[in-house]
C-alpha cells in the first residue's frame, strides 16, 4: 500500500465489488445488482465474458452426462441462455466425449448479452482496468488498487468477489494457493473457428474417423501435438469451431511463458487448419474465421479455502450441508500428452459444491469464484465447467448481498437463508 499512497486516486465505493467478468464474475455482478445492492465490476478487457467470449463457445455443466440428462444449473444463468436462444444464437449439442449436453453459442453475441443484462440490472462497469493490489485492514479485504490509462485508482466495497480466474485478489491479500510450481497443471489451448465449411459433409465426419485421419496425417508429417480433439457446429451456418491445440508445461502466471504459449498456440492452430483443409471432408474450401482472443488457460492458482474439493468428493458424488451448486461433469484431465483422460461420476449422479470452497483462508470480506476456487487439481478438472462457474458466481453474489445489507462478513452468512434465496431465484442446489 505504501508504494501507491501518493499516486492512488479514490474512485468508487460500493456494496459489492466484482473483479473479472468471466462466466463467474458476470453472473455474480448481475445477480448481486438484482439483489438490491450497489455493484461495480472491474474488467481488464473492453468487453464482458472472459473465457466465455474470448476462447470458448459452449456452456458445459448445465446438464449431467448419461442416458437421461438432468439440468443442474438454473437461475440467472437461464436468462443468458434465453437471450442467446431468442436471438437464434444458441444450439444444444452433445459433447464429443460424453461429458453431457452443451449449449453452443456465438461468443460475439454473448458479449452484448452479458453487458446488456449487467447495465439493465444496474451494474457499474469499468473496462480496461487491471487489479494490482488489495486493500486489507485487520485481515479484512476492503477493496482493491487497480490501474488503467487514468493511473492508479482505489475501489472500496463491503464485500469483494474475486472472479479474476487467476485469483489475483486473493493472492495479493495473502491467501495461500497452489500453482504450476506445486504440481501438475492442465495444458493451454488456442481455439479457432473456420468459415466456408460444407456443413453436411463436415457433420458426417464422426469422432473416430476424425482421429483416424489425424493419426494418418501425423504419419505423413503433419505436426499435430494433440492426437484427438474436437470440431463442432455453431449457430452460424458454414462456421465450425474447434478445441484441438495443446500447449503443455506452462505456468500461466509467468508472463514470459504465457507469451510463448500464445505464439505456440497460434502456430499449432495453423497446422490443424492445414490438416482440416487438406484431409477432412467438408473443409476443402474452409478459411480461418478467427482465433480465440487469448490462449485458453484451464488452471493457474488454486486457493486454499475453508474446504478443498477433492477427487473422492467428485467421483463419489458427495453431498454437503452447505451446498450452493451441483456438478455432474467428469474429471477432464488435459495433461501435456497427446490425449485427454476422462473419469466419470456414477450414471446420473452429481456432487455438491460447498459454500466453504468460496471462502479463502487467512482473510475475510472476500469470496472467490470460478476456476480459482478452493479445489485440488483433480476436482478442479471437473468443477471448472462454465455452468458451475456461473452457479458459483450466483451463489457468491447472493451471499455478498445478504451480508452487505446486514453489515456482516461472508464468513457470517446464514447458509440456510442463502440456500433458500438461491432456490427462490431458480438455482439448483
């Protein structure tokens, strides 16, 4: 704090301050504003959505895998899907690897929907702003220090929600965490979309055929590090989207490594595009539509909270008294090798996400949501689905609103009251 004391300008004070507007943060901000508290949202890019509008185009986690899918995410996330559907920019499709039905959408349309819902709900937005430090008083997070073209600014709040993806606020506040330095970390992926695709021919190419063509191409000299992966339909005719590239052994918290990963990811993407055009029916006249805005980071910091979700919790479909969301997604391990490891829950089962996973150790006044929640590596590979990130954001927002109104802290939330309110707004817990 002393480093900034002579150059920081006080900007806003609000009831709830959300850092990061990915699927978790965007849902948190919209939900909190609808709970009748003042809300500010800080985002480092010039649009909302994070991974949901930069890298991916499918909400997974809304439905369980299996023969009889069950919907396990509801409430404010449903409003987002309803808006996408109303604009004819969402389609339901099965996951290539049996991980459940996904909701595929146009990411550019979703940018507009996120910020329309936010503005209509009364969220105060601040784009192009990057958090660099926290304001901590007596172990309580009171706000953040951020920087933008106007210089350093201070934003204060009753409750701060860290939805940065990398747990930037939590780390700056001294919350313990794990990262790539402490063990395995999932690989990174640059996604891309292709246009001018013959949809009928492309849709006729099934997973095993695609992977067979890929294996043959590798034998013929194509440099394809990941020997599987997927390409799928989008709401736009003639446009197909991919999840194919793999950049492993990267610490996404190291800017030099992340720079290398960005370059390598696009390089790999161009080779996969060459493969698709040369070898796969339907892609003969295809052309690059766009890359993801940045490489997709699956895992960076994993904080230590009051509870850490673990592998056994996931695979045994464990239930918790302080449940705030459900998940049926498999453990999806994108290691640095050529394939992906999948481990599934029992048929039709789900596990609970406890509220305590959102409560970081060592500080109060802070909730952490999204892919940096308190979970071990294996559990994280399941719970990071965007549907669950949205559900976590919704739960944290309701909790933040309740304690802000009562003049309390997140650790003092009345869990039954939180759960009741979540059910009232349509959440599935």
